[in-house]
C-alpha cells in the first residue's frame, strides 16, 4: 500500500481505517508529516498510539498532537509537558483540542486549568461554549480580569465587575466604552486592556512629543498632560486611549526630559542600555555622546572615556571597534538571533546562520547553550558539526557522520573526524576528502597519520607535480616538506613545475591562491627563496628555470629584474649581453626609466595615433598643420621608445651589498678637495638613469667619474684630492 493512498483515507475522514492501516504498513515510519497525521487521526478516535511507534525526533516529541495523545492516556502527565501542550494548543490555535483539554483537566483535577495565555486565546476565538465552561468553573480570586473578559464575551451582567475594575484601573469605564464601539473585533478587546494601563504619572507620546499624565478626571473623561517644556494641556481621554500607548518609566525619553537626575544616579551600563533600547539601533560614539549630554551636559565625552573599561565589560552592550566606533545591544541581537533561529526549517540554513553569527559577534554562554538545545531538537545531519563548532567538545566527533563528510563546512571538525575514522582502521580516499583543504589543515592531518597514511599523502603531492592537480597538495609540500625531499622527483624539477604551473594559472580566475603561494615562497621570501635552492643546481636545470621566469606574468618587470640580477651573480653566462655593455643604475633609476617607457607606449603613442586619425579625416593633408604636427610627434616618441627599450634591455641594478670603500667604484660617494678653487665637494657615482649633478649625483660614464674610478683616499686627479670614500645609502 502506498502512503498516497492512505492519505486519501485520512482526507475522507475515515480515521479508524487510517490508524489501522498505518500501524500495519507504516509502523516504522520516521517522516514527521506522516507521524503527525497518525497522532491527529488517533486523537480524533480517542486511540492510544504514542507508545506503538518509534518517536526519536525531538521536534516531534514537542508536537501538539503527539503530546495530546500522551495527555489522553497518561494519568500522571507531568506539569512541564502539560504547560508545553497547552502552549502549543494556544499558539497553533487548535480549537479542536482546547475543549477536550479543559474538560479532561477539570475531571482529573476538580478545577479549571488556569494560565495567562488563556486570555489571549479567548480574545482571538470567542467560542461561547468553551468560554461558558471556562467562566463557570473559574474562581474569581484567581484572575478577576480574565473573569470579567469571559463574562463580557458571554454578554452577561458585567456592571458590578466593571465597578470593581475601576477601583484598580481608573480608566476602565472610558476604556470599556470604547470597547463597546468595536466589540466584534479582536482589537477592541486588546484596546480595552491597553486602556487600563493609563494612570497618574504614566508617560505617553502625544502629538509626537513625550507627556506625563498629571491627572485623570473620571467624570469629564479628560487627561491633564504636561510636556517636556512644562506646558500643561487638557485632552479628551478617548483621543489618548485610541492614539497612544503608555511608555515605561525606564524609557530614556523619560530620563532625558523629565528626570535627568535619576539618569545620573544610574550605572553607565544601564543608562546606555536605556538609550540603545530607545533608539532601537546601534549608535556611533558621537551619537551616544549627544544623547548622554542630556544627562551629563558637557561632561558626556569625558564620562565615555573614563568609563570605557566598565562599558566594555557590560553584559548587555557590545562595543565594535571599527570606524566609526559603534555601541549595540548584545542581548537584543541574541534574542533576535534565537527568534530567527526558531523560524528556520532546514539544517543547512540553521548551520549557515549559526556559523555566521559565531564569526561576526560575541555571544554569551547562556545564549550558546540555548542554541545548542535548539540544534539538538532541529538538526540531525549537521548536529555534531554545529555543536562541536560552538563548544569544541570532541565527544561530538562521531565516526557515523563520515558519510556526510563532504557536506560539512568546519575545517577543524573535518580534520578531527577524518583522523578519527582513519585511526579506527578505515581506508580513506585522501585525495577526494582533502580536495578543498588548505595547506595548514593537510599538514595537521599528515602529522597525525601513521607511515602508511603519510605515504599516501606524499604520493598525491607527487601526482600534483606531474599533472598540475590537486594543487593544494603541491602547495602543502612546497611550504612544509620541500627540504625533506620526500618525493621521488628531483627538487629542481619540482621547483620548475611549480613556477610553470603558477605561470599557466596566473591569468585564470579563481586560481590565484596557488600563484600567490609560489610568489611568496620563491620570490618574496626573506629566508629560503628561489636563489637559496638555485645555487646548488646544475647549469642546465637552472637555465630551464631561468627561461620559465622570463615568461612569468605574475611578477612585474622590476621584480623579475631583481630575481634575474641575483641569478646572474650565480650564472653570469645567462646574461644576453656582454657585461661591458651593461648599463648599471639604482633600482629606483631603472624603475623611473621603465615608467617613462610605459607612459610613451601605453599613453602617449595611442593619443598621437588618435590625433593623426582625426586630423587625416579633415582632408587635404598637404595643408593640414595638425596632421603634420601629430606625425612628427609620433615619429619622435616612437624613436624615443625604441631607445629606452634598448637601454632597459641592458639595464642592470647596482648591487650595493658588494660595493666597497677602498677605492672609487660605482655606488660610492666621493668627497674631494679642489686644489685650485680651495673648495670641498662631494658626488655620488651612480648610473646614467640616476644622474642629477645639481643634487650631487653623477653618472659613472661621465668624464669626471671615469677619472675618479679606481682611485683611493689621498690620490690626486687633475687638481682634485680625494678626502673620503663612503657607500651610497640605497633608498
């Protein structure tokens, strides 16, 4: 029998047949919807089923129909479940269960069930039969207000009750008059109850301003109000009751305008909480200072600074140190979080929300405990992962969850789960399981494995060198075990393939992580960079790597030049020009010249090309001065670019680490005395790209520098005596 067929039996109202067939064909059913139908049908025929089927789901154990079936047949139904059942009946507006619940409870206990939620239920449903039964059995001293509402709905004589109410609630009579005008609407009852709250010294918002009720004239039905400026006005009570609601004495507007001294006597934490509740949003430091100035005056800013530690330790306030600094209500956020969590249905949404919450805010332990309980009730697949993330309790790492391994999000939980499963003797497909893991996690797992497990990880890393995937294993190996030579492959080949793979991926979106790792490891490392390994390689291996570096586009030309300079020091034969043809200069000078070249090629020439096209469009080129000028400029800058390119191809950064001060050489500052002029001068001898004679920098190719090169302190050259030689301080 298919369940779809059984559902039709239920829809036709044959509940007895439905229950019988369900227990025969679907006794082991675990689907929540189907089990709820079983309990609902059983309740309608007064049949006991709660102990005939397996109920493991926490959500189902709190279900109204399951609880009601237990209530029907358990004489010792405990108080906690009783309240939970009644709360469900009220919240889900189950009129079909309310009457039976009341009657059974009365029979068992000799009195009517009483609860503050009943009043809400009576107001919403106004079912006369159940109200009559309720009012008849209710003892007046338990809740006279509920008794009055019950008799009111039943249209009994309520005049005596109303007079009694007026003793405690002065506005009861006028409030009741307004109710009679709208008694068929649920809002009428609610407005009646609200009207009872207006008393002397109650604060209200009237005409968008805060006012205090100074007096209520029962005979004239008039309120006397006083606003924040002390102005008094008399207003018809009907207008106040219909258009406003009382606000609490602790509302910051009351402190702000009517009782600032009380605000001063409060702790800074309570005061800020009051402000944040009034504003119903987070506030910047400046906004909070503005509000506090109503209490402390000009001292508000000083108070905030002096009480900084106290505010940071407030349980209800969270200070977010971003620009600008903000203050928010921690408790309201957490309460909102719990409410929102209660509305989520599927486990993935619950997990994603909790993980985001843990990532973005501090949460009190009590709230976290409540969240754990919610997770236990609503989750199964992700339950252990979520609770482990919240508590770090490793007892929630269970091998049975490994079937959902790829669905989990917490890397640490996945690490520990995988290690546990492996150590229990299970075979693991590490390549599949760790395909999205970062290098740090792979290393953590590797260190917990036995030799066989480590061997499997290394084999995957070797595979990634050969075919270029999975890259996270290659990245792991390069960062943690390159020096250990665990792979069967030579280290020069591993480095070449790493650079080669990074170069092939550098232009592809979403593949930047491996490229960045290679860049940091080999070209930006302060310790063991590429040169550390390259110096021990044979020339042929180093040349293959050098040629691959020439193709790199994830480094700037300047960065590549720095790398190549270091390689030239080890393998001079890689230079494409003779050393005597090199143009030495500082890194800054070369970069400045490169920018000049790039500006001409990328900006100036395209602009001139556009000008030529526009000028040519004017016709008669023989008389077109704009066209001729543009052509001349284009020719000039083209030649300039070619010249700069030739110079840059020969440019080589000065290695200041090898500059000495025994004699004059490129990279030093020479101080000398001009014996003819009797003056002392100094010049830095750098490259042609750096030359700036007005600021004491000359090129080593200049006539003066050529005469000074190789000379020592004390030597004389054409009337110039060298006094001092020092190293140029590289910027």
